């Protein structure tokens, strides 16, 4: 390894400054302003048929399909190579949510709901006017809406979900249709696209923190507000039953892969062993998927993470406190969303305390539904329109 000694620039008159040039050396690495296309992929999204060509811009993210964020604008162009025997050329943006009831590996009940439909005629035949004699390019521009078609719920992201008895699928596509005269076959191309909206909490936290690291001292901060719930025992309890509280920081909206702090307070007149209590304590982070098809409904849970307990200490007469954190999932790849009557994706923090001789003598179980977002905050004005690439390939399977 060759070592270089930099000159001292205290006296510039006696030092020969190195010669700098804008041309890079052969051993230097250069940062390009334009992204490189993945090997085997063209630099632009192009889809061609015999008589038409669809262009959707540069391949910015290296994905196999074009991807768009919340309220993004789908921009591109459609080139018609020939207008011979053409009656009309149109473009349609379609978004569908499909759910199926599966029996013995075959769909027996099917339901499809259209969440996005935008249609535009690019060219149509006009009586008395000759069609263009040369290839013509038509620009297209479609701003994506915030809400699903005919609903007040947000447009759902591209996703696929599979359970043993049901399937759910959210897909978006661009359809270019060429209607031809007479008995001639119409020409059509269907191009899939990805809708990957970013999301942030709907309310501001009481503490200005991104929760990138959760520390024990954060639990003691008087500025943090908590959502505290009394956990009832699962079975009938005597009057002298233990009192259990479960607390999560407000608001109940957290970014993906965050370690969510929690507190458990136990008030009991019995002598308990902390090691026994912790061995029978389970706090987990779940992704709950509900798929509905024409009155049929199935629900499945996917385990994303298991809690880490920081400490358990006695803070008063018969009063114990347990502190820890729980989290999981993919960074910028988890998001709560719902399309009523079809698919519902929720996230839950589940508490289970099993009974034991020197622990809590009754079973306690509680589920707290929380909202997951892809990001904690977005500082740039246009950052919300960028796609949440962590949502790519969201394929949830429960076996």
C-alpha cells in the first residue's frame, strides 16, 4: 500500500500545489448523475406491439415494472405506427382488487372490485378527415388519485396475499387499445405497474424523535404520553385477582421496523418470582391479514417480531414494572391499509401472560392494534410522491 503525505498549506507561496483536473484518472471511481440500467434491462420502460409502442420514461429504480408513489403522475407516450383501418386508440389506467375462495386448490368464489379507472381517447376517426399518414406520438399524463374509486378509503398498494383457503391480489395496469374497422382483430397491450405509496403518521408525536434507537431512559421521560389499558384475565377471577396494565406510547402509529417500547405494571398481593413471570410472558408483533369474499371471511396472523425485555423491578408494595420493546418487519416495507369488504391489513402488539405457581396465577391476554407507516416523516416537498420501494414484492403467505 502506497502512503501519500499531504503538503502543509500554511505558506502557499513556497508550496507547489498539486495539479487538479476535471478529467478523472483511470483508477478513480465516478458517480454518475444518470442511474445505470440493470444488466439485461433497457434504460427505459418500453412496450411494443405490431402497430403501437408505449414508453413510460427512464428506469429510475431498476425495477422490472414502472413504480409510482402516492399522488404521482403517470407520464409517457403512445406511438401509433400506422392508422390504416384504425377506428380509435385509447388508454386506460386500471386498478383491481381480486379475492378468491379456494377449495381443493381451485377458486370457487370470486370477487373483483375496481379501485382505479381512468380512460382517455388518444385518437378517433373523424368523418371527412384523412388519418395521419406517418407514425404519430401521443403524450399521456394521469395523476393518481388519493382515494379508491367511489370510496373514502386510500388507494391500496400493490400486494399479493395467500392463505390456505383464500387469496387476495391488488394489481394496477395500463391498457392501450386500438379498435380497428370491420372484422379485423383489435390490438391491445396490458402493461402492469406498481403502486407503492409512502405513508407517515397522521398525528404528531409529543416528543420530537424518530425512534431510531429506543433507550430505557425514554420510558422515564415525563414528556412521553402513554396509552394504558387494563388487561382482564381470560377466566373468571376472584376479588383478590392481580391487576395488570399494558402501556404503549402515543400516538399508536409507528414507522416500519421500529422497536416499540412498552410497559407492563402488575399489582398483586402474592409473592412472585421475576424469573418465573418473565418465562411465562410473551409480547409479540403480528401482521394480521383479513380477506373477505362475498360473505366468506378468513383471518391469519404472521409473526414479525418477539419482544426484548429490558428489566423487571419492584417499584412499590406488591407493584412490579416490566419494560421492553418489540418490533419487526421490513424497513419501509410495512403499512396498514384496508379496502372494506375485500382486504384488511392490520398490525398488532399481543400480550400473553400464562399462569404459574410463583407468577401470575391467571391467564392474561391482550391485543393492541397499531398503525404502521413506511416512514416516520418526509422532509422534502416531493418525497411523498416517491415510491416506497420496501413494499416491492409484498407477498404474504400463511401456511
